[in-house]
C-alpha cells in the first residue's frame, strides 16, 4: 500500500493531484484544513482489513509518525455550511462524475446512437450522471441523428419548468437571492407585466433592504415610473398588515436585501419572510454563475424556503448547458428567465425549446459544428 500526503490551495485541486498521481483507485484516508489551504492523505492498493488491524493495536501518539496514524475524516467536526466541507463534496462529485463519464462511454460503445446522444449532452455541459440516465432511455437501435433528436426531446421533458404564469391573478411574491443577480430589476419587470394587464394601482412594491441606499432608490424610481407605491418595511407585523389588506387581482412584490450567502443579516431577512400567509418566495440566481456556486447559493438561501426559481442574466453567459444540468438536479420549478435589462420585455416564461436552443447555439459557436447534431 502506497500512502502519500498532498497539500493544495483547495479540495478540488488536491483531489485532482491524487487522481493524476495515484489514479482512479486511490482512497482518501483523511483531510483537514491548514493555513495554506487543504491537506489530505491518500493511498493506493488500499487494504481495509490491514488498516483495521493496525488501528486496533495501541500506538504512541507521536506527531512524527502521523503518516501511519492519520485519523479518519469526520464530517461532524466541521460546522454546517463550512466551505471546506462544501468544496470537498463538490470536488468529490466532480471526480466521481468524471469516472462515470468514462464508464458510460465504454458502456454505450455497443450502441452508436446512444454513444452519439451521450456525447451531445456532454458537449452541452450536461453532467455525466444525467447524460447516462437520459441515454439509457433511448432505443439502442436508433442511428446517430435520430438518437440525438430524441435525447434533446428527453432533456426538454425533464427540465422542471413552470407551466403557467406566476401570480397571474395577483398575490404576493418575495424575491430572495445573492447580491448582484438582478432582483430589483426583476421586480420592476414583474410589476410592469401585471400593470399592463390590470392597470395602474394593481401593484404595490415593498423593500426590506435597509442596507443599500442605491437599491432602495432604484426601486423607488421604478415605482414612480410605473405608478406603484413603495413601502419600506423592517418588521414582520408591517408586512402582515400589508398582506392582509391586499385587494383582488392586486400584486405585492417584495424586494429583499441582496447580500452574500454568509452575511449575518440573512437570518433576520428569512425570519421576516417565513410563515407569512400567502407569501410566495422566488430564489433568483444568475445564469452567469458557475454550477458549483449555484449549488452553494441555493443551499445558503434554503432557509428562505423558496417555492420557485427565477433565472437571470441569460444574456451574460455563453454556457447555458451547465445551468440546464443544474436545473435537472434540484426540485424547484423555473418560473421565469431574464435575458436583458429592458422592462418588461426581457422577462419570459421558460420554454424548453428556447433554453436548449441557447445551449446548442453556444455549442455551435464553440465547436463550429453548427446544428448538425440535431439535423
């Protein structure tokens, strides 16, 4: 058994070093955070019975002999939300999916159609686990072009998209999410859509953001243009009073503070929104964010208990495929997508054909292959 210690600035880099040097059969024995990043111990030709036997013997606790006495990694010692644990989980998933992709390619080699469809999804940025599952559903006798057309249809069917206009007859909706994703502009777009249908006086705007003066002023400016009053609220009873006075077909839109996922002021925001009768919550995420960061952001805003997703900034990324992969692995329906700053033109109900079309177009620009894959 060959044991070696690795040091790296983050867990993903450390696991990549292990895979490159010791191969896919390496076993992680332990890991911990250091002042310089991450340190882990990995072994190849690992013998579990031998290690258990060695652990059962009493040994001196000599720091110089730590290579043979490294303790097992214990998740319980890491606080919930720790970046170390989150990075380790994401990095391990990345490594496992890399291995699954290699296995899937070999497995599907006997079916050229499945292999072609699997490769198409991979080129779009769909995770290997989803590509494998979708390719398994294909008829193995289909040829390449037919298999690729069917895999695109299967992908479209699997995307969790809202089927009707959110708050189409009024209601109350709060937008939550990290800073910079465009919540305030999205509030303005939703307000304008509702006013176009029901007229001025049908929308009330609410700001719970007591920290960013610029955000409040931006929302106030939108309110003046749209003829929608703005309420600045900091207490739960104030929000309850406003929700209780809502009229038929009236829409109340709540713009929350945009803060980082670890900001200490998040919990008061969540408490303000929680258990409010009739208040829906939409988690706003930017399509220009990497998938690992989308996962972390969704986890950090989970205490807001969102009912749906709004995906913004589709116009600011050329890699929509990985975002589609993220949608496949989370339970919330996608209520709206936003692809620009125009109010309200650049807010749309999500359509699978449009989203997948964007992914295929990005693939065309990247590879120069055009849309032959689905021809």
